[in-house]
C-alpha cells in the first residue's frame, strides 16, 4: 500500500479493499480518520466524492498498513462496542469479541429472578462483561478482577467514563476473593500455547490468550476454586475454545457442580459452558 494516495472518500475505500482490507475495517478506519462516529457508514456513501485532505490520506494510509499487519481495528480506533457499550481499548487488553455477548446473555438469564445479585467477573480485561452486566442490571453488585494492573486501569477508566458502579480488585483468579456470589463469569485464556493461530494475535496480550499445552490450565484453576465462592444455586459460567466444551463440562462435573451444560455462540459453536452449585 506504499503507493496509496487516495483523493476522494470512495477512492480511499477502493484502495484499501484492493490492498486486502475487509470493507468494514476500511470503513471504520476511514470514519475514525475523518473524525466521524464509527457507526456512521451511511455518511461515507453520502460523501463518497468528497476530496480527502492530504493529512487525512496519509493518516488513513498509516492505519491501513497497521491493520494489514494484523493490528486489531479496535486498537487503531481506540474503541470497541460490546453489548451496546462503547469501550475504550488498547493493547493492554484483549479486543472484546461479539461471541462473548453469549456469556453475558446467559448470565443475565440465570440472574433474572435474583434480586440485587452478587456477581464476580474473573479476568475482566477491558471490563466488557462486568460493565455489560452492570448496565443491564443496575441493582447488581458486580466485582471485577484481573491479574494485570494495566488491564484494570483500562477497565476502571471505562467504568468511570460510562458511569457504571463496578468494583475492581487486583488478583489472580479467586485468590484473595471474599464472599459468595450468585454468578461467577469469566472469559479466561483458553488457547493452547503451541496453537499456530497465536501468531495472528501477536498484537494482543499473550497472557489473556494462551493457557498451557491444551489451553485449559486457567479453566482448571477456576473450576477448582470457584465452587467455594458460589452461593447454593449459584452459577459458574465460562467462555472457552470451539472444541473444548466436552472437556470443560467434565471439569465442572469433577468440581462437584450440577446442571452442567453448554451454550452456542452466533455461529452455532459450543462457546460457553456453565454449571450450578447444588442447593443442598
């Protein structure tokens, strides 16, 4: 893309597409460059013949080159929408995925009949899950943990900007956690350390992605620690890899939990698995 010097909005998008960028990625980067809301793609159609200022063309070129090198669009724009919330994100945290909204949906369903629920989000990263739950259930008491002080700084800034009263704590999984919860939710690292796909995620924090030889080290730790922090009838809900549902179900069963089951993501893949602490 070194020869990329578009003169109009339409030309900029054509050049980006020719260089291999997905159309939606190019549109978002161009809207960001031009200072427009990222959801305002209709503006690009209405202004496709507008002349691109030289400085904007250069800035767009630089962003496209970074995207072509694998950097997430969310890091380039500094914003990612999750469950309707505009989150500020950068390379200190994982880029929130739409599939993780499946976990939020499930947690809200399980908490529907619980007044003022106590909720714990483990490995909160940008705060996506915790903030979505707090926004949907203002009466909930949500605690979010992360082992990364850098990630907590991002999450806390999002909470303050959005005016959501999530509490934050620095810690590794459930170490140092006090109390019992109606739901413990987590999108932990679950990629095998030798998985070749990690190379395509090099711009994201490795500690938020990889978890041992089979990708289940952190889920094992959570499955062992979480039952003691669940109220009777409380739920542990976990996101995991596309081929890990059976293994996670086995881990939750071994931990003494009941009602073990999995949920599919938007693509129909078993993406989340959860279980309940017995009432007795």
